[in-house]
């Protein structure tokens, strides 16, 4: 007996096979929706991590693959670290905004997991800062050196630095003040160049520090350098530099003797020539800090 095979019958078989294949394919595929500002890291047991992350949109992936969703919007890391300088310990504050290098996203996850900030970003920044500060004195101006140390670190292998700010707060402890004062006097005695930070750190901020500061004028080995230091301080003050003005105003609490006469002459000149800056800083003083210079502050009301 012969079986007649028609075209319709063959078409039906092919259609059935196609439907079966499609159903089989559908059973091995899942849809993944990636939202805005997100990316998916794909992992296949047979092939490992996907070469490229899944970006915003709808994607078809194997049901057996794992997709880890990452927020890839720029993120900020803000913290501080106590670091060793040539002469002492000091704080370095950092505020850094990073974004992912998308071609390295899977490497970030593989090496550090979702705690990449704690396991990689912060420790790498700490190391870069410590590696840099050990070459400088606390009174040196090193923000640019610190920034370069961070930019040249392994951070760049995985992230782009969008913004970076660094600050080294002036330490107010007596021990560090003595070191800062000794440092600037040594530099001035050698006729070497000073930095704004170095001069700022030499300005007293307590009665004990003021005594240490003014006693330099009574020592033949430091008197010339002290007068140079005083001159530089006054130049910065009269240039209208806010932080110098503020510290200069606070020095009114401890200035005495013949120093006081010169001090108040310059203060009067400052209030007259730089009235706006003077009033800005005067307004930040508390009552005890204003007591001896209240007369000059009347023009600020």
C-alpha cells in the first residue's frame, strides 16, 4: 500500500516542528527588564560572566543564567583618614564622586561583590593617601599631590573619577602646634618659600599657643623669623583672605604689651579697608571672642 504525501501534509509537519521548537526555546529563555540608571551583570555556568553588562531595556537570557542588577549612577564616597606625615599624624578628609567603567562592571562584582565600596574603593583611597602624605610635612600644601595619587591608583581600573575634593584640617592640639611653629620658623630662617597652610597653622588659637607664638620674638635665634612670619600673616589678612582674618580677630583675646598696639592699629585698618570681609568674619565670633574688638564691630550692625 502506498502513502501519498501531499504538500499540505509536509507543511503541517514543518509547522508542528517549528511550534515545538519555539515552545522549547521559550522554555529556556526568560525576559529581563533593566531600568534607567541600572545595569545587569550576567553569569552563565558554561561561559562565565557576560562580556558586556545588560543596559537599560528588555533582554532575553537563558533561564539558567544569573543576572545581578547594579545601580550604575554616579555615587559619592565621603570619609576621613588619619595619616602619617613626615612630622606628625594628621587628618585627611576626602569627598569623591565615582562612576562605573561599564566594561569593568563584571570585574568589580567578581572581585569585590556588592560591598565594593568597603572592600575596594575606600581601602584603595586610604592607601593612596598614606602613600602620598608620608613624603610631606603636615603644613605643606599637597592637595594636588593627593589627588594625583588617588587618580593614579587602581581606582581607575574600575571607575571614572567625576569629582574629587580633599581637605587637611589644621590640627589644634598643642603638640602639633609646636611642630607647626617650629617648622615655619625653620623655613623662614633658611629663607625658603612658605605656603598659606604653613602660615595658617602657625597662627595661635589658644592662650597657651599665643604665649608660645609671642615668645619667639624674645629669642635671638627666632626673632627675625618671627617678624617675617608676622609680616606674612598681616599680608594675608590685608589681602582679605577669610580664614586668616578670622584667626587674626580671635587673636585679640591674647595679644598684650607692645604687640597689642600694633595689632589694634592693623585691626582698625582692616575694618576700614576690608569692611565686608571683616564684618563677615566678625559675625562668626562668639561673645567672648568679640569682647576686646566690639568697638570695631559696631559698623557691622
